[in-house]
C-alpha cells in the first residue's frame, strides 16, 4: 500500500504543513497541490464542495506527493466511509465533544475488527494499491476537532481514544464557545490557554495535534509550541489576499498618474 507521508514526517519528528481547499475544482486543487504542501485538505464542512467534486480534487492532488485529506461535514459514518473510499488518506472530523463521539469517528475509519468500516474502496484502492484493505487501518490518519466547551472538559477521554491519531484545534469555534471573538490566530490569553491545554492533553496521551492558522508567522509559533500539523491559508484566502493586493497596487499607481506633474 502507498505510504502516508504524514505518518512518515511525524515518525521523523517533523511537522506537517497543510493547505486548505474550499473551491470545488479539480484544477485549482491541482494548482494548490503543486505548490509543495505536505498535505492538502478538502473542506467539505464549510467549503462549497460536494462528494463528486471532492473525489475529483483527491484525484488532482494525487498528481503530486501531497497527501489528500478531507474535513468531513459531520461525524456521520456514511459520509466518512464514502470519503475514505474516494481516496482521502486522512480525515478531520468536526465537533467531537466526548469519548463516545471520538469512538464513533474512529470506528467508521477502521475496518473490522478495529472498527466497522464497510469494505468497498472503489477509488482508494487505485490510489493506495491492491493491498489497501490489509493496511488501511494503520495508514489512514484520523483527527478529531476540539472546538467546544464540552470537548475541553473531555480532553483526556477524547485524546485517549484507541485508534485516534490526533486532535485538530478549530480556533474560531473554540473562542466563540468560550465567549470570545471568532478568528484563527488567537491572541486572547484565555483562548491561548485552552489551545495549550488541548495540546498538552494530546502529548500526554501520545497522539498528535494540529491547528488552523492564518499566516506563516503564527504557524511557526504553533510548531515551536509543539504542534505536529499546521494549516496555513486556504485557496479562497490566498485568492482574496493576492487579488486585493494587486488591485490596491493598481489603484495607487493610477492615483499617482492622475496627479498634476506626474512622470507617469
């Protein structure tokens, strides 16, 4: 079976740098994947991506060494199994609030006897190889999102769930559910303390921790803090930021050209 580069990087003690896709396009997914990211995650929760688009995006990502991942829309075994069958090599599951929900998520990702995933890797075997079913349980990466008061209260129970590879911090929801403001790169001391608490629980129970960030500087701080996976930017944010910057440059040059005596 094809190895999972995420696991290889973690085994070498290196962080995984992840990109985020919200645009339902195989071509834009391929463009992003060719930038050199370690992993690329298709967002099926808050993006505008349906299942068919996701499979096309996984196929496009597979033209590179980047690991195809997905954030599923919900802790629903039906969509979890379909996304894995479509070729995702790692899953991020939103709003996992207790041990039972973590077990439900992990069970849907693992074939018996470790879980209850149904056999039918229609595209996964094309990507992973003919021995996919024999090795999928130890290859696929599972990450549960920590983003609520309940999840914080149940950190040790969640992070001790057998088969769970890691947790993934959703800073915006984590802040909002604790009375703070939404935003990825949190500096509110109360929310920072919760992020550090979640990270400590993951380390204590021997699993990995990831977090969503919005710029390289903050991502580097999170890696220095001990995070094993950082998401930097999304396709939509990159497009908006680059487009806004270019248009601002145009407006500044046009304004300069309109001034009396301008050399333009």
